[in-house]
């Protein structure tokens, strides 16, 4: 299978560790010399850059947090003079207030290379026409994919988000072969296009690069079956770089992490203690080539599993599973931990359920109540209340078995729940 940077994508063992340690040392020195906020945290821990001599010393370094960006807003995280900054982006703000990140020219070049790497692994080639349906602007998704795909040689269609009619027309008129966006928006495009008679399977589309939100294998199956494409996942976050931390190859057996740019750990979300490979936990990332805003042991809040075994595709970098959820998405319902992705996976195993749902949490008489609004297909929806009540009961039973807590199910007519152009908002917690 094709690789963009075979040397780095197949580097492993002692060679990879030596490269990572050298780049980690240089990053720590840059932070220290710049007097960036992380330096004070190292000083409090009694550590200097020279204290890190091997990978076993990594755990001694303090964590970085999203709150650090908020406390230092807007430019307090810079580790370079501001005149070296050539671009600013912010996070999407879906989990709270925005965080600002900055890029040097070198950062942008590295970011472009990282996107070219995972897009090539997914199957993108220079003859492709890539239609980007991420919103362009402060959010990193649109621009990140744009320049990486251009570097491969693909023709980029910067469609941005929304405007379904235009999106469908562009696919037909320009012969788009790659669709880029959130899986939620791709589902919306599939639904709307199908209702208008658009023949996705007969179109030129062959590949989807989807990311920016957790999504299940059930969603992948819907997109692949409905559009006739290969749907691949990729991962990134603005505080670290944007899209480009990892991405699936054509085999879709985990997302390959660019370990020459990032050190990846998994820790227990509650204790912060490192977990062995193969155990579920919170992803922690350390940047190794970031210039403007390097981060050390950044707690992403994303839950995953790391596999360091080689992939059949020939790449030897570690792989992370699809994100299983977020620590701040976790709902505690009567003492039981519930993640939205658990709900999604269960719903999509039920015939007649559409991939559109909303979770409402409330408190009644001091008891937590979980309600799931679920869209059903045209075939299932009925004016017969007895039939609908019977079907809702079946869905509730499946959710109870999967979640170990009762969820009240409210069935909704087809195409009535709000569709998201960007990241989907799935939860309303009225207890807060």
C-alpha cells in the first residue's frame, strides 16, 4: 500500500525512541527558554529539561490541560515571538469556551505533511477531486485538510459546510471522488440527496475522510452502504495541531499515529496513572515538532485504546482505536457511567432506527432520568400508538441491556430532529 513518508511511517523500536527523545528534549528546551507557562509547572515539580533522559522519565513530567489555554488566553501559550506567528485558529468551542492556537510557517508545513500522510494512507491519490464540506474559518478542519490534500496533488473543492443543493451539484459537475467532513454532515447529505433522487452509488464518489467527532461502526456502515464509498476515520485536535494526529489506512484497523511528531500515552482518567497498551483510557499527547504552541502530556479528554503492533499495511507506528467517547461527555445516571457512543452503537443495531438521536438528562424527585429521542424510518413510523409504544418498548429493552440503566425512549418522525452542519450536539443535561 502507498505511503507518503515511508521512512517515518515504518520507524519503530530503538530508532523511533531515539528520535522522539531528541525532539522531546529540544521541545522542552524551547519551552524553558521562552518562559512559556509550562516552565513554571516543571519548576514546581523540581524538573529541568535535562531531567528527561529516557522514555521512562516521561511520567515525571506534569500534564497540560485545556484549562491552560483558557487561563493563558489569548497568547499566553506562545513559545516563540509573536512576529513568527503566521496564522491563528481556535477550537470549535463545543465543550465550552474557545481556545486559541497559533502556527509558525514551520508548523503549517508540518501540518500539511501530516494530513498528506493520513490521506494517502486512506487511499487519496493525486488524480482525486476532494470536496471539503468542513466549515472554513477559525475551526481547523477545513484548512487542515485543504493544504494536505493539495500537497498530494488532489484538486480541492472548498465547498465549506451546508448548502446541500450546492454540495450535490458539485459532486456531479466536478466529478468529486473524495468527500471530506464530519460523519454527521455526510449522513445528512446522504439523507437529503437520496430524498431528491441523487444516485450516490452511481456518482464519482469513492472515498470519505470523516472526523472531528466520535462515530461508530454503525455510522460507517450506513455511509459506505448508502454512498458506495470507503469511509475512513481520522483524528486531531486544535490544541495539538488540528486534524493530522492519526488516521486510518485502507484496512481500517485502527488509526495510525504519526509518532515522529507525537508521543501518545493512555492514562486512567481518574488517577492520571499510565495504563498498559490495550487498556481503555484517556489519550495524552506530547508534541515533538510544534514550534508556536508546543504542549507536553496534553490530556485530550478522548477515550481510546493503543495498539503498538505492526499493521498488515506495512506501517509500524502505533495505532489508536476510534475514539470511544470523551471524559467530559460521560453521563453518570444513578451511579452508572453512560457514554453517547454506547447509545449510538446500540440504536444502530436495531432495524428501523435512523442514525439521528438526542439524549436528554433530567432530575425528577431527586432521581436522574435518561431520555433518548430517536428518529425512526418511514417503514416503522405509524399513526397507530400501540405499534409505536410496542417498538419504543423494544428499543428501551435493548438500551437497558447495553447501558445497565433504564432510558425512556421517545420516538420521532423521520427527518424531524435537527441536523448539524459541523460537530453534532447530542446531549442536553438539564441537571446542570
